[in-house]
C-alpha cells in the first residue's frame, strides 16, 4: 500500500500477510471484536482504515460487513450494526444529526481514527449514542499499533496502549513515538531499510503518555511548534479551536518569528469567526503561551484524498 503523502511523495509500503493478521488479531482482543459483531463503515478502500480494518478485518472475523457506499449519517443509522468505523469528519456529521446519532444506541462499539476526534464531537456522540467512541492510531507502515480498549478508559484524543504483539516508546526531547512488533511493514519498495537494527520504526509523530495511554500531539516535523521557549503540539491547539462553536475545521502551523522563534498561526473554516474571541478561547482552554498569534479564515483547508490536511501548502 502507498502512504498518503502528507509530508512528501507517497512511498510503497510492503505489508506481509503475517503483519496484517497480527494487527487484526490485536484489535480483536482490544475491541472484543467477536462472532456476533456486524461491522458497518463507508470508508474508501484504498488505505489501511477502510481496506485492512474494514474489509480484511470482517473477513478474518468471519462476520458480515455492511459498506454504506458513502459514510452518511442516514446510511450509518439505517445499517443497524454492532461495530462502526469512522473518521472525525464522519462522526462530526453523525453528531450533528441527533436522530441518526440516537439510532446508534444499539451499537456495541464506535471507533474513530485517522485523525484526532474533537472534544465536542466526542461529547455529542456520548450523549446521543449512549457511549463515547474509542480512538486508535496507526500508519500505512505499521498498520494499527495503538488502540483504546473497549473495556478501558475513553477520553478525547486518547489512543490507548500498544496492541498485543507491539511495543511503543517515546524518544528524544520532543517525545517522538517509535513502535516495534509483529504489525510492521517489511520496508519501502525499492528503498533502504527504515527500521533500526533492533527493529524500531520512527513514526515521525510526537506523543505523550500518561496512566491511561498515549495521546498523539501531531507530526514531529510539522506539528511540534517551538515558540518563546515552549514546545507546543499543533494538535492540542487545533482541538481547542474545534471546541469553539464558530469553527468547523482548523489547522495550526508555526511560522518563523524574529522574537518567538516560531509564532502560532491558525487557519480556520467557520461562520461568524471572531479572531480575538478564538485567541482568547484557546488561552483559556490551554494556556496563554499556546494561543494563536494570528487567525486566518479560509473557505477550505488543503487536503489529500484521505482528507488529511497538507500543511506545507498552508506555509
């Protein structure tokens, strides 16, 4: 499978049958995915989430898959499954349609991935569907390596611990996530090995860890902002912005600044956006030094076919 290309040209990742089986079996354990489950999703079938989890997972479990074609709230509500996969955009639309959100009360588990789920969407799903979703983390190169468990704690942004057969650690001053284990790829097509001699893979993502598990802060290269002597994760600022009712989408970058080193600039899509109000909102939610110094309102954010924001286009 080819990587999504958010930070450079897509690369071919060679994935073995054994790696796919290990990832799925680890998720069966984490999510208690069993013989009575009916999986529902409407995700595209050209990446790990839709194809490996969403199709091969159902096949390996020997249970039905209902693919909704398009992941609309109405289609999800009508499917009447027990296990639902979605990305934050999908769950945001479900949460914005109370009737469809309430129709998911019969589901056993809602899973979100591919990006951090905004707190407002997390809370709305919890209220409407009667349960908070679980989140997970993975890459084309590693498949899914971290997952909040069905029987574990659920918090916005929490992607849990390493699944069975995988190890995870944070290295360096910034806390870059490295993983090792049975789910890793064999290497990039026609490229040198990307693994250390003892089998660790540097994900390029910055994370933090507490008693409940890991939380992804963003890409180490694109999302770790050094401003005024502080290290700030763009992801936490984006999550705070998305918690404001005027903001529908948000992306945060660091731009060179003679005084601060980097200053935080936020790009937002929304209605009746008040720049000062948003800056004050982030200062209250996080802290003063994590507030954007500038907010730019745009009609849309540049995204790849997977829906991930291409931040170098913002720069």
